[in-house]
């Protein structure tokens, strides 16, 4: 069986003599599945998904052992540009992801890099702004938006790449309550559309969207048990 995401016995440290952040992690995510990953701060959740979107090993090299496959293809055999058409990632802090003068430029940036035709890009902008319910902000400067709205635009710009796999790295943690409700609705919609989603979370309220919850502990992924909630909280 070919999985959208398959990780086999992954070990990783950022530097040669540093601690092993990942220490034999295994994961298979099926098409259309939403998997939440929880774990204490510093347990390596971001590191794990950097290994899925290619930031590791293509940007941070470090020392990796084991295998990460996207649709059966080893990530080492894929360029970042190819990975970016298959896996999208949204980060915790939308300010790290937004840099264009207008919302539409921001959303166009990724598809433009793929040399997609202008009308096609226009259609994508319209579609993703509808998905996140931000159509009226098309010409706005992202810098003028609220935290939640910025995160919706960061999501929209990732959706414009039309990847089937989406990685959300604690994307609700810097967003107010109203924004969180909107973003949760967007994630639910994407799940219903059949996207394959990994949700990194430390807020138990956000786990309800997931089909499955795993815990990253001692560098490995294990089944999450209700008793293991130390360090997690509800907002
Ligand atoms: N670029 C980096 N260089 C060296 N160490 C890092 C780097 N990024 C993260 N780490 C270390 O890796 C560990 C796991 O970090 P991270 O994956 O961000 O955890 P989490 O997302 O679960 O909070 C931490 O000890 C952190 O200090
Ligand atoms: Mg993190």
C-alpha cells in the first residue's frame, strides 16, 4: 500500500554531537486522514514535520537516519520544488510566512514560482479566498490584518499550491478565540474535501477534528492515551 506520508525508523539530530530529537519515529498516514500529534514543548513535533515537508534535510541538514516517503517516493530523491507541490505547511507564527504587499500577491507567490498561467493563478486566488472566507481582503496589506486573519491568509497561500497533504504546526496558538473558531471551521472543510492532514497541537480542544491522536515522546510516536495530558491545556 502506498501512503501519502510514510516514516520508517526516523532518527534525527540537528548537529553531529547533539541530542537525538527523533529516535526511531514511525508513522503512516492514509489518504484523507487527519492525524493530530501532541507532545510537550521541545519534544520534536516541529522537527518531525520539517522532515515531511523537506525543510529537513534540504534546508537544515543535520544527521538523519531512516526514511521519509511521500506517496512512496523518498524525500531524499525529491527537490524542494517537487515537495512543495505535494506537501504544504503552515507555521505557528503567520508573520514568518507573510511578506507580500497585498493578500493577492501573497497567495500568487507560490503558484508564480511554479510558472502557473496567470488566469489559473487568478482562479486559485479567488477559490482559496472563498475557502478561508476572506474574499473582501484581496487587496489588503497582510500587515494590517488581525492575527487570526493573517493565519487565514497564510493558510490560503498554502492552499493555492493545491497540495493534497497539509501540515499545520500549532497554527491556532497565536490566534484569538474568534480566529480559532474560524480556522477550525476551515480545517474541518479541508478534511471534508479529502485532504490528508497532520495537525500539531497542544490545545485539547483542537483534537476533536482529528481521526487519530499520536503523542511524540522520547523521539518516538506512540498512541496518545487520555491520561497523558501533562503539559497540554484547553483554551
Ligand atoms: N534549528 C535548530 N538547531 C538546533 N536545535 C534545534 C533547532 N530547532 C529545534 N531544535 C531543538 O530540537 C528540539 C525539538 O524542537 P522542536 O521540534 O521545535 O519541538 P516542538 O515543536 O515539539 O516544541 C528542541 O530541544 C530544540 O531546542
Ligand atoms: Mg514546534
